[in-house]
């Protein structure tokens, strides 16, 4: 059984056990990002439009086409058939395979050469044709190597990116009967070209995909960096085109828009080496264009998922995905890989194939930031996760944990017992740097277990007198309701108290709503939306009934209340209205502190100087939220400059329950982050989300890192003048 066709758990263990995979993919992701960003900047300068505007415009083209998909299919069919092609629209993978096989058998064709067709992978064409005595040969170099190795692509654009050159030399040596120097890549490429040439000359049919189907002329457009596609379409007597119906666009002007975005997003090129446009069959030859549904219409009918049909198969979502860098595409996907693969697999191949890979997503949101058609992949993946949960794929421990989490009294009772146990641990010497010295399983030893403080954050706030305002501000005399956040309240109580102190220093008084608990984010992220709904209702009932601003030190809760609650209550008008009334009042602490006149520049410049750097909570940063730039806030208030941090917006690896369900993913991403922190030379790492603090602190403690990790509220509050 190959690495790419084994069950998910087997693929996962193989990928995390490969010592070479992570460094190779990390080097690729960083190189691609640098080149891609440079290309996008040049495109923006040339077009005098922002990337957001460019992708918004092309996304609108794709959306309007999909809204009238039957009209454009009819127009494409009429023009393509007028040019000599045969166009068929088929519903299932089985129908597509049967059609191709029947044409081959009726023409006596037993060899097909292929180029650039993810749809043929989707329908598992090679295997199905082989069962009927027809051989299909991949002619793209990467695809051919994978075929020889009996593997699937691990990337939409660079299918063999996971393979080492030593392995490539071995595979080619076995196929071509000679030895290769793994470092002599040109020699291997030249030999592969010679090895494939004979197949072009003897094949009865060629098969390609299409990057776009242009309705106004019935043409196909294929974008490649290898010339083999032109041989596969020009030499054989029959040319098959396999394409999803979503590849249709109305005009050549729209194709030009696509070409502005596709190469830059796929391979960070201004333009790919070959852009081939074909209209109709060559004289005396056949051209069969297969327009495949295979779940696409069902995707379109699903409100949140339908936008995934905009996808132009650039693979950019994988190129910025932290979990993909750890496990690669054979694990982070099924046949389609990366974030988009987590979404469309459910509709092409069923939720069972999507369930395992979707659990690796850390919900950082990086995929949408680079998507050239602005697909809301983060929210779509959460919907797929909900489908997986409802289909029974959630592990038992997760279901139990969320049920306990959803009961506020029981949760706080259990946290109290854990805090008491931590207190005993301190007395007997089992606590070091606020973490328990406990033996952990090997796969969890990359982090340590936090020792719970005896007092909660709310208790700390209530047990001290209010601070005096630093200056007269517009907030004077106003009350702010502090939402402590469940994790911060019990695991980072000083951050809750520090948030309260900063609000008081800004001129407002603090109110702590009774019985507050959790916004529902952990359950929502895990796909247990019924439990999330109950938790959200409890929070809404707790916070509604006043007009005071609600402030929290957890931007993740702000995102949950503003973005997730509408999904939870979309079919319940009463609760949707109540949720909206609360969420409109919610502010992240950094957002509130940046309010006019609250804390003046340099007001916290009298404390001890630190060499510090900042990790920005990825989810907020990837939404372009101003509150993510805590480094700017801290610099303004303290007058100190942050140490530069490489990849400050890349996820730390927490990902909620993901770091428990897939600890190797959490460990691998954290290792990437801690290496950047060490390179900065900082004494103190600050960040803005409680989950990030807990995760980064536990990992640093286990690895022996010397820097301190703080919520920025603690970092700032330590500089506040003490009450007389």
C-alpha cells in the first residue's frame, strides 16, 4: 500500500516520522512566499489595483458564471462543437471513466498519454482504465515519477514536492535501467524526457485538463511549465479534455484576468512557460471535452461551501499552511490537497475521506489571505468539521471534554480541583517555572503541563481596589464589562487582572458579569455546534441587558462572537438578534486601548527595559484586524522598539484541540515559531491570545528556552504606577 492511498492514520504516522519532510517543505514555503509577495507587489504597481481588488473582481466573474452555469455550458457547447469538438456533460466519476474507456475501446486505443488533469486524479482514471486493459501514462515529470512510485500528487501544482532527489534517482534508475547521480538534476530530466518520448509516438489518445473553458469561443486554456502537454494534444488521434463545470468563464478578457493571478499564486511567476489555447479538433482528429459535475452542483447549493467552486487550482493555500508544512499533502488532503482539498473532498469523495485531514487544520486563516479568488476557506473547513462530527468521526475523549466544558459549574469545580492539585505539587517540588514536572508520553514531551494558580482572574480583580486613571480620558465615569475568557480566567489569571488594570488606567471602571464562562469557541472549532450553541446562549444571557462595552483579553473570543455566532443561530431569528446585540458591544482589549485619548503615548515608559518581540495571534492578523498589531501598541505606550521577529503572523501551533488531537502537528509548528523567537534574541516574547501564551510558554519551558512568554496585558500592566 502506497503512502498516499493508505488509511489516514497510517499516512499521518508516516509523514510525521519522515525527518526530511518538514525542512524541505519549510524551505519551499518561505521561498515561495517571498517570491509570490514580490510578484504581487509588481502586479499591483502595474495594474494600479490592490491584490484584494484584483481577486475580488475575478471572484465576481466566477460567481456570476456559476449563477448561470447552464447558460454558459450551452454557449460553450455550441461554440466548441461548431469548431469540431464533442462536448459531453457527465454527473459522476463512473460516467466519465466509462465514456473515456468506451471511446478508447471503440477506436482500438490501448495507450493514453496524459498531462495536467486533476480531474483525472479525482475520478482515479489511471486505475480504472488499467482494469479495462488501457494503459495511461503520465507525461508531466512530477506526475510520471509519482506514477512509477505508485503514489498520488501531494500538491496541486508541484505534485512530487515531497520527494527527495535521491528517491527520484532511484525510481528513474529502476525505470530506465541506469544509475543516476542524485545531484545531477539536468541529467535526470533529460533522461526522463527521452524515456517518455516513445509513448507520445505510440499513443492513440492524449488527455489533458483545462485551467479555463472560454464560453464565447468554445476554447480550452491550459497553463503549464512543461512542453509535454503540446505533444500529448497534437500527436495522438484523439484528445480528451477532463474539466469540472466550474472551469467555465465567459470571455477571453476573463481569461486574461485569470492569467494575472494564476501563475503568481501557483509558482510565483509573472507568466508560466506555456499558455496553450485550443479551439476545436485538429483536421481529421477527434476532441472530446468532458464537463464533470461529481458533486459540484451540490457544492453550489450549499451557502458557505459554494464559493469553493471559484478555485483555480493554484495551490497557494497549501503554500502558506502551517500543518501542510509538517505533514505534506498525502496527509493534509485526500486526492485534492491543502485547504481547498479539505473542502471539496467532502463533495467529490465523501465526508469519510475528509474527516481525518480536516482535524489537522489549526484555523489560522492564512489560506484565505493568499487565495487569488478570496475563497472563505477557514469557515468552510469549520463546516466540513461539523459534518465530520455529525457523521460520528469525533473521538470519544473530545466529545466528553466538550460536554464537561459546556457545564460552567462543573468546569469551574474541576478547575478548582486541578488548582488545588497544582498547589500540592508546588509544596512537594513538582512545579518548575509554573509548570508541573510530570512524566508525559513521548509524543507529548515537547511541552509541559501548566500548574493552575489557586485564584482565578476574576477573583484577582475583585480582591483589590481599582487603579486610578493615568489621565483624564473620554472613558471617565464609564463602565466596561470584562469578559475574562475561560482559559485565561483559570490558566492566566494575571492576564485577566492586568487587562482590568489597563482599562481602569484608561479611565473606566470594571464590571465582571456573574456566571460568565465560555463563548463556545472550543466546541465550534471542534465541529460540535450543538454544544457550541448551548455555550453561546449562556454567554449571551450573561452579557445582555446593558449597553456597556464588553472588553476581553482574548481576540479569539471576539472573532467567535462576531463571526461564529451568526452561523450558530442562522436558523433562529430570535437568538440571532440577541447574539448580534451582544457581539456589537464586544471589543478586544488592544482595540479598546487604542481608543481616542485612553492611554497617551509613552505613558508606560518608566518600567524596566526589556529586549522583547511579539507574536501576533494568527487568526486576528490574517483577518487584517488592527488589534493584531500589539507590537505597535506596546511600542507606542512604552517607547521601546520590538526586536524583529521572522514570520510574526504565522501560527504558533496551538489550534485549540488540534494540538491535543495531533500533537506532532502542534509540536512541529511550535518548533518553527520558537526557532524564530530564538533568532530574535529577545528576553521576553509577548502575544495577544491566551491560547498562544499557554502553548508558547509550555513549549518553551519543555525545550529549555530562556525567554519569558507573557500576555501583552501583563507586560504593560507591570509598568503601571502603583496606587498610593
